[in-house]
């Protein structure tokens, strides 16, 4: 789509680039060195850092508009980039909650729509007492670039409720969720064609069920597609098979892609493939646990898991399946866990091949990035690396698979669920009997032909073919669709890194991939006025 113009890129090493006429905004110039910058400013900085690289290509792309003068093309590029980097709208709400004991709390909640270049907007709802407007804006902007990077036709949004869910009863959480949904509905911030939430930190299918039920029984009662107002629902409520493990599985797929890419493996001096590789998983929630399980099944030795209650390590390897069962037992000590021993916080800095960071933002900072000994980092969490640490990791020749690419599996399968809800039928449901009857008839035909040739034989399907006779199940369709989407996204990011001579800077390459796609949308559709 884009060609690099002759003056676009000349770099001397990892993360080093020639100075172009595009300047990072003044309020972001210090972000590159700040030890603990604002989360939203971090995302802004990474965006503008990528713009410095890709802007010449965007200008050249507009050469197709022969009716435009050079000045008009420059103005159009500058205008689109300003719109792309700005936050479209934010709402902040406060509503009362009567607690079980009779006291009243004021609940603070937010919803941010960062980009409406595509509709509906898409982004999760998180429950955390650390939620604030800055964090929600940052996560919404990440969703914009994440969806574009994986070619998912959504704009970016995010929501949050500033509570610690452990301090509330289930009944109280339900009232909070339903009231939050009502506030979104009244303000036109939810709907299949407007904004589609999903689960996030401390939320799950349970909360999404409350959201969709509230919406259907209020604003959406005449909307045929009301169930598509939210994704991540339980299967019985219109959810889709494979959604729960999608983000962790996507993390694994990105690791798998780059671990088998000879070009990048040569740059970081790693041998391609999973054989003999070791990994540490930081954050063992939904994303980290599934990523660990898939890595283990691929032959990677999980030698450490950190930050759940106690850090556990074992150089001989930890079976993630055993660890999940162990955690489910509500034990809070590593003593007695088969093959594991409790260790300190420095587990994050132990030598390994792959480090999965799947806990929270700003985990890797300038003060600890130099201690990391992993050769590859997979960002299962959003915003785990601050800009100053990003620079250090590049200098240490550590390949970082960035968040907007690495953890896009969740929104990808959410898109599949969204399509399922709009189609009002499960994937594969209409064709199951046809394919079973067709394949059964095929086997009967082969057996009959053998008998006509005086060959007595009973033709039976193999175990593998028997499982596929009825065609693809919904789970199989989702799995293959996710693999295709993640592999294609990785391929695009890898191509951008090579085209722009970015060496191992996949973060900038991922942002460039997103920027180019969003730019084309704005250029073709025009800017709202």
C-alpha cells in the first residue's frame, strides 16, 4: 500500500532514525526519559514516535491526488494525523450505591471513545480502584491502534468503574454494572452500531450478561441486534466458543510467528523454534495462564511464574496445567506445589528465552529494564513498558512483541462473536448435517466401487476424519480464524519493520501498520467537519 520515499529512512542502529521535519509535540518531548510517565502520554508518545518514521510515506501516498498542490497534500497529512492522535469523546459519571449495610457510596465510572473512523467503537470495561480518566483514555487509544493493526473494523474505546470488586458483594456488583449500562445507554455510548464493550480486568462473562440484559430490557428492546451490544458473553447468552482463551492464545501465536522468523531470530541471536526454550510468565491471570499452557504444549519449559500470591520457580520446568489447578485450590504458599519453590521478586530478572508480561501497565521501567535477561518479551498486558525502558530494551537487543499486536487475540475473537450476533446463527450450524451426509455418502461410494471391482472391504473413517466429517465446529472456525488474523498481523508488522529499516523495533512497526490503515480510511472517507 505504501512506498517509502527516497528520503524517508536512514538509520544507524536499533531505534535510531534520522531527524525529519515532523516534530513530536512539545508536551511529549520529556516522556522518553520520564521514569513513570502518564499512561496516556506513553501511548501518545509511541504514536508520534512512529509518525516521525512514516510521515514521508503518507505524503508520498497522497501523490495519487494529482489535483492537490504540494501544500494541500502536506496540510491533509497534518490534519489526518492530528485527528488520528486526538481523543474523540469522554464521559465521566458518578452515581450512588446503597451498600448491604445501608450506607451509601458514590461510584465513579468512565467511558472513552478515542476514534470513530470505524463504527462501532470497541473496548473492554474494567473494574479497579486504580481506574481514572487518564488510564481509560490510554487504553481507548491503544484499542484504536490494536484494532487497526489486526485489520479489525472497529474504532477504539474503553470503559472503567473505579471500584475494588473484592470489597463488594455479587448483588452490589450487579447493581453497579446495570446502573453503569443505563448511564451508557442514556448517553448513547452503547449499541451494536455505536460502541461495543467487552470484559477486561476484573470483569468476565458474568458482568457482560448483566450489561446485555440491562440494554435489551431498556434502550434496546426494539433492536433486533441488541445482543451484539457487548461481546465476551457466556455461550448461552450469545457468546462464542474460544473467547475465554483467545487473548492468551493470541500471545502464543505471536511468539510462535517471530520465534520461527529467521530474520528476527538472527538479529537477536536466537535459534528458531521452540526446542530447548525456557519462559517466565509474569502475571498468571486469564492471559498469562493460557499463554503459559500453550507454550508448555509447544515444548517450552516454564521455569517461573511471578506475581500472583507467591513467585514460583523451578529450573526443571513447571507444568502450567498443574499450576492452574494449584491456584484454583486457593492455596497461597508455594510449599507443596509439585516441583516448585517460592522465590523473591527478582524472578522477573532471571535468565530465560521468553518473558511474558501479562499483569498490568508500566511493569518494565528504566530502573529495571537493564536487569531483564530474556531474549524475547511478549506483552500480554496493555502498556507494560514505558518509553525509557523501550529504548533500553532495544539497546540490549531484546525483541519485544508490543501490546497492540501481542494481545489482540481477544478483540479478534470478540469481532467473531459480534458477527455471530449480527448473523443470528452459530458458525457452522447450517452446514453441519450437509457435510456429514456428504462425507458419509462419499465413504459409501468408495466402498460400493470396491465391491463392484470384487474387492471386499469395509471403508471406515479414520479417527481424525471422523472428527471432521461434520465440517468445522464453531470452536474450530474461531481457532483457525484467530490464527489467520494474528499471523497476518504479525506478517504486516514484520514487513513494516523491514521496509522502514527499524531493526527489531516491532513497537514502532506496529504503530506504523496501524497509522497507515487508519490514514487510508480517513483519506477515502474524508474528515468530518
